[in-house]
């Protein structure tokens, strides 16, 4: 009976891991084909492979779309935002409590840490099908074959870039898995990055530049290649690629959409509008995820970009009251109201305040040098605050002196409501119309993955690591000049200013946590002193802290991520609490917990848990990805 129980456990675990890492094996199950669309029939030419890659490209969209989208977790585990859902226990506020391996780590109401693990390996699985079967098809020429392979390399490397900065040492899969497998091992993150760098060089050489919106382009491959080069200290190569990209894709510096005829709009509204992301003359967009307005997907929540719902204050809360104590707001306006701005639902989107900006993002990074910055809160067309909204409840119409007047914050507003209902936000960036719905939560739109503006900021950072501040300032000033900000000088350049500029330009676009972790690893690997922390240096051997029973340490000088977030996020470790939780982070949260299910079902191998989380005591030395050959495929 014990043998039978063990056998059943192995089979169950194998099926579980196969669903995550692999596909079905015909030799194992010997199924009867249910349709003509078997791999043998589908993967016969470039079109068949591109259909497989469409799954990878479509799934990229899910990071940014839908309610409580995963990108929120990336922003919340950083300096620019915190979780704003203050009406329940469970959301990621006290990370010592909410980030544990055996919790539900893939939940709209909690965290999407687990989503990144699951979806990362799904994308790798789909890409590996193309990689392993690339020579089973017929192509018109070598260029077509290599373009397909390069696109698959990009998709695989795109997932591993996130995984190695979110989870550190992780299983490395480089070939199609078509049998049950329960003996995965963690691989050293540095060797993973080294292994995939040549793949991206290949992709940058062969993937075409001109592609359909939403497909992988040569410039997208170039941006990811730059990121890998930056991880590995290859600053000059990153700068070389960056200059090539921006030469072909200059910033958009003149107004170019129908917004230019609308009041209270500017170039930033143009750049981040639905129209701009559909406009094929937009030279700045390098890669997008797509959902097209009125494309038939309108009723699907994962095809709708719920940015307003996530990022706009909960102005429709019943706790937003007039000074007279009346309920002040409504989704719908009075039937006799003619001022369109009184329709808060259609003017701003029906927010619920999931994503609460910090003081760092709302105030600290906007200095006198950004007084004229179109991206910042000094520009009252670009940014909005609750004080800009007006009481619109139909019940007040003709009955209350407060109808139509601007919101006034109640001095007695609770902590919960202050966090969720009362903050400033970059309206130009997070407003997405939702015309097919009664509640404008955010509709269909393409969304930027990479833009030329980020390329300039990446080149600036490379110059920083090379101790060339004048060149860094020059790169940053290209982006700042477009926005109307004052120029920087070499004396202004430090890692803080680079991160400030990334926040100003790339809010709700970049993986903020990933980029902070990348910088943390760079400091620890290359030994550069960190000027914003008085010349502090970091080490790789303790980057996640001491581990063990006292792992919830909140001590300066262990890793840059914790030092930076703890300093700049005015919620974490500052005693900010509400009735459900207190905001806390610890040193080891630089890396996220590997979901316990992935470790526990891998009964014939060892997937390491990150230091500071339960289970790390069972870790083994991670394997090294070989420079030549494959790990799972033919040797």
C-alpha cells in the first residue's frame, strides 16, 4: 500500500509539473487526434510557428490588463506605490505576513507574485516548442527561419529576465518537455543570463523591424538585449544597440492625435492615448501588447485595460461626502446636467484606488526643475487630484449648495479612506476610455511594452555605471527636453536621479521592482559605491539577508532594493497602519517566495526557496547552465 501511495503521488506530481512546464506526450498517452491541428500538421511552415508565438504575445497582455493586473504587484513591491485596498485583510501590505510560499500567491485580492511564476513558465514552454521544432518546418529562405527562431528566443528571454529578478535562481528550461517530469533543479541566475545573451544577439540580427502591432520587432529584441547587457556589465554593447534603436525610432516631439483639438490636453495626452498606440506613424513605440477597441473582445475583462479602475482614487466611495455630510458622488449624473466634466465616470474612469501612489511619486521627484514638465503634477492638465473633482450626486442637484463644487477633504476622514480615496494621479497616463460599458473601468487599447524614451534612460544608466556623468545627463536631457523639464548637468547625475526620471517617464509601464532588483544586483556584483547612501557598498553573498529564524530583518546596507524602498516609500516600516494591516517590508523581500506547490510537487528534484522564506533550509547549490549545448534537449 505504501508503494502504491508513493506511485500515485509521483504520477500526480508529474501531471502537475507537466501542466506547468511541459505539454502532453503522445507516446505516453497515445491519444487519438481530435482535430487536424496537431503539432505535426501545424508546425510545417513559418505561419504555423508564428501562430504558436501569438500565444506568447497574447499572454504578455495579461500583465497589464484586467482587474488587479499583475503589473500592480511590480509597482507595489517598490518605491512608487502601495496597495490601496483598505477594506479587507489579505492584500499585500504587511509583506512579512502576505508573502509566504504556501499562501495563495495568484489572487486579484492578494498578490500576483505567483502569476509571474506560472505565466513565466507558460511562456517559456510555448517558446521552447518553437525552438525545439524549428527545423521540422519548411521555409522560403534562411532569413525566414531565423526570424521565427529569433522571435522565440525573445519570448523565452523576456520571461527569464523577469524570473531571474523576481525569484533569483530558478529552473532553466531550454527545450520542449513532452513527458512527465518531476526532477527540476534551480540554476544559477547569472549563468541563465549569460546563456540567453547570445540568443538575443541572434534575435536582434534576424527579427524584422517592421511587424504587425503586437508582434516582436527587431527593436524590441534590441531593448531586451540592452537589459541583459546591463545585467552582465556589458555597458558599451548596450549603448551601441541603444543608439541604433533611437536612430530608427526618434521620440514623438510634436502633437499628433485628435487630442490636439481638445481642451486641457498636451503632448503627453497624445503619446499615451489609445489613438497614439494605434497610430502606425508613432515612431516611439517599439513593442506593444494589444486589444483593439470594439474588436469583439469587449466583454472580456482580460481584454480590457482596467488602468483607471486600478490607478484612480475611489471617488465613488460613499465616504466621499460634502462638508455638510451628504453623499457627494455618483457614477451617473442628473438628467438635467449638461456639463460633461460632471460625469466623473467618463471624465476620469471609475477608480477603486487599488494602486495608491506614494509621496515619492506624487511630490518628491517633482522639483523646481520640473516646474514646466508636462508629465508632472505642476501641470494641472496632466495630473489631477480629488480637489479637481466636483460633487455630482443627482440627489444634491438643486438641493445642496455643494452640488457642482470641488471636493473638500473631511478632516475626520479615516485612514482607510485617505489611503484609498484621496491622492493625486497622472491622468494623462492612466485614462483609458471604456465606451462600451456603463462603468468606465478602462477599455480596449494597445499598451506600450517598450518605448524609445526608456532606451535613452537605459543608455544614461550605462554611462552612470561607466562613470561618465556628462554623457548620462545628455541622454536623460533628450527625454526631459521633450517633456519641458529643465536640463540636468553632470553634477546632478546619480542613481537616484536616474530612478527619479524612470518614475517620471515610465509609470505603469516598467517593471519597477525588477529594475530596482537589477540595479541591486549590479551594485553587489561590480562593487560600485552607492553615492545616494553615503558611499555604501553591497555584496552578492548576503543580498537577501541572513535567512533563518530572524529573517524579517529591516537593516540598512544589505541590499540596495531595501535601502531605496525603505527610504523613499512613506508607507513601509513607517508605522502606517489601518484596521486591517500595517505596511511592512523586510530585506529578504528583494526576491519573492517560490510558490510552495512548485517545490513540493517536484519530488525527484530540488527547486530552491529564496533566503528568508520557510523551506530555504532545504536548498542546494544551484546548477550552472552550460555555455554550450542544452540542459533538457539533445546534447
